[in-house]
């Protein structure tokens, strides 16, 4: 079970949240993130909102998505040992997030327990990502 003791976790450790549009489903996901991961989720959400107050949010496929009118730019996913941020046009960011993806253009940042989140770098990446074309699913 998740931190809220109501939401089941998938085998990967990700909260199983019904799909939905808007801030509500994203906040439900963050509340259900187990242990230290919920703090990371709140920090990421706050940074995105601070940098881009007009952000569009949704949960699809048990994954919070952050976007704008023309598509999505960031995803958030829980694994058992880390939280993964997916920058959907991450290869265009300078410097690019460190982890490559099999999906062309996408780059990841994996955040493990006891690792400090670099708020300034994340804010810079979000600002750059907002200027890139959004990704449609």
C-alpha cells in the first residue's frame, strides 16, 4: 500500500491512480507516493508551478504529466528505489538530463533516497522544456 494506506502500489512501486485531468489527480498521486518519494513529488510539483504557473496537469497510465496547450513536457514515475522525471524533449535541454531513453528525444533524471534535488537545475530544465514543442500522446 501507499503512504496514504488506501492506494495500491504497482509491482514497480508506483501508485495506482485512476486517470484524470487537472491538479486533483496529480495531488492524489503525490499523496500516495510512498515514504520519501512524496516529498520529492511535492518539490517537483512546486518547482513546475513556480516556473510555469499555467501548467496543465493530468494522470495517465498511472503517471503524472505536466504540459501546456500543445502537449506534455514532463512526466513523474515512482520505482521502488527512485523517482524518475522524464523530460519528453530532454535531449534539447542544456545540459541534458543524464539518463538516455529508448524514446527519441526523451531524457531522464533518477532521484534516489538521500540525494539532494537540485532545485535550480530542475527549474532551469522546466523553463527550457516549456519553450520546446509539447509532446502529444
